[in-house]
C-alpha cells in the first residue's frame, strides 16, 4: 500500500489522514441513511445533519463561550494547585528520604484509587460550588505529579551529581543546575498525566452535580431531551479535551525544545 | 484511577540509609497523627456537624455495613457490571489494538482518534448510553466498556508494534493462520502491555461504572454512596468509600501482581 502511494507521490501520512477522515464521513453518512430509512430509531440517535445543525444553536443560545470560560478557569485553578503542590511535595519527599520511603507507596495507592467517587463527600465539605469541582480535579491530579517528580529526581544519574560536587556547587545550585533539569522530562510526564486526570474529573463532576460549565450543559440538554444539542455539546467537549491534549504537548515542546 | 507505575525502586538490601523499622515507625506515627487530627476535628465542632464524624462512628458504620447482607448483593451487582465491561471492553480493545498495531496504515489512520478520545471524560457519554441501553445495568456496563476500551486498545497497539519481527516471520514461515498468529505469536509476545492496558482499563471501568451508578441507578455501590449522601449519613458514606478504595486498590494491585508474576515466570 505504502509503495503504491509513494509511487504516486502521496505520502503515507496524507493517505492515512484521508483514510481516517473518509471512514468517519462514510460512517456518518451511513448513520444518516439508516436513520432516514427507519432502521435506527431517530428518537434514540439523532441524524448527524441535525447534530451539525445544532452547533450554531448550542453556541449562541447556551452560552458555550461562557461555560467554556468557567470550565477553563476551574481547570486553571486546579492545574496551578496540582503543579505547585505536586512538584513541591515531590521535591520535599526527595529531600527527606525517610518520609519518602514511608509515604511513597501510599501516594501510589492514592493515584490508583477512584478519588472521583469522593465527590459526594467534597460536596458536603465545600458545598455545591466551583470549589468542589476545583478540589476534585486537584485530588485526582496531584498524586501522579508527586510520584513522577520523585521518580525524576531519584533517577538523576549519579555522574551528574558527582560533576556538580566536583565543581563545588552549593545545594541550591546543585538543585537548579543538575537535579531539576535532569528531572524535567519525568516531571512533564507527571504534569501531563495529572492534568488529564484533572480535566476528566472536572468535566465529570460538573456533569454529575449539574453545576459549572460544559459538563453541566450536557446534563441540561440531556434532561431537556435535546438529543442533537446533547451530541453537539459532547462533540464540543471532545474537541476541548483534544485541544487541551495538543496544548500540553506544545507547551512541553516549547519548554523543552530539545526533547 | 491512575496507574502511573512510578514508585521509585527500593534500594537494594543494605543500601538504604534507613532501616525498615524506622520507616515502619514513621508510618505508624503518621497514621496515629492523622487519626488524632481527625478525632480532634470531629470533637471540636469546627466543621458542620457530622461532616467529619468521629472514628468510633465510622468504625460502627463500617461494621454495620459489612454485616448487612444486602450490601454484598449491591457489591455483587457492581462487580458483575465491572467484570462484564472489562470482558467486553478488554476483548474489543485487544482486537482493535492488534488490528491497528499490525497494519501500519490503519494504525496511522485511526489511532489518532483513539488518542484524542482516550483522555475525554467518558461520563459525558452517559446520556447517550441511557438512550441506547436503558436505565438498567446495560447503560452502566456500556459506560464501563467505553471507559475500558481505550487504554486496552492503545496499549495493545503499542505492544503489537514492539513484537520482535523475527517471531512474526517465524509464524508466517510456518503458514500459521490469523487465529494461530494471534494465539501463538501476538498474545504471548505482548503479555506485559496487555496486562498494563487491562490494569488501566480495570481502573477506569470501575470509575465509569460507579459514576454511572451514582448518576442514575437503583442498585450497586454507586447507588448506595449517593443514597448515603442524600440522607446525609456521613459515617456510612465514609465506610463505603473506605471499602471501595480498599477493593479498588486491591484489584489494581492484583492485576499488577499477576503481570509481574507472569513476567518473572517467563524469565
């Protein structure tokens, strides 16, 4: 296949893009046809044309921009807290080895625990407001960042540390010139994981408690039985998470140009 | 539920600066301190009544919960939903992962969609699942399936690409059928990525299923948790969260241990 495409001057990447996108278009057309033919119940699955038609309505009438802004602010607040607390606690636990050995497995257990199920508890503690959502995002994201920060610092090659010592670097210089740059790749992996968990929790809790931005909009539209609107908003949330995913990759590349 | 796989390896015997008993002593101190702070907060009345119930009340609720037969019925419902979703989502993810991993063009064409949909909060699909599968266990299983599918598929596709080409050529030179290639070459060669994918998949399937139960259900652990919240029965809610966390972490550790045992057995 690739040999044929290469001979015709089409790169494999272009061919793959058109194959993927073409299959998606064919799938949507097939669904449209099946619904129109009555083989799929239109009261359960709306026609793709209706969903596309609902985009403008959802954007204009449901204040998607405002809801997006709210979800973004919640994510920003939660992300900032995750970065500060996660990286800070990782550094502290690296510095104090006994504490690290005592608590690291607990943090790993916390990272694998379904913390999102604590949302009723957070509702009781913080009330039905943005703080519950922000704190849920924070709780989901911070263990991954802490663990990856520790991993990065502990994994610094011995020879780098010895070189620093040979140059008589102060502990602060040793940290900023040797340990931190060496740990950055791992810290970024942790940040990306943490931010993804955070976003999942934030939109999820918005949906579950019917409060906030995009998650609440899906719940509202579903309760109004506005199926095209629900599908259009789900598409919008998927788009937001794709943008977020791409953005974190770009930020990482910008901060680590050599990576 | 995340599987970061990033606990730093313990230092070899004799290398650690701290003996195990000092670590254990610190752990006990931390636990005692947390419990003392909790009890003091409960007794102080600083927070709204019963938001932080006393440890005695939580222990009583835990004992009552574990001695209630209906709790095990609800636990069975949730476990069944999660088990079925892991089976369906895992098998579908594995099939798609093998397909995308073995065909370069298909992988390049469709894997980006998996990468983009993977980190999307799956709970937003719940209204659709209700429409498709009803308000019963079907929609909860479906939530578990779509949660579990993505990590398994991505992990299997990545694992498939890492299989030693020699093994694949050996299979082909023996004129193995597709089924034989999958059973004799692909699956044994990519056990570790599959176990990792299933571990991640199990975690998100638990979350997907339980969140769906909290949103709309009349059975299962998620339903019990949201019912305890509605009745403001905080000790019971804490007790259920404790049991749930222990079970989830245990299940996750069990799958990880199976993977490690398998790897050690092979080596």
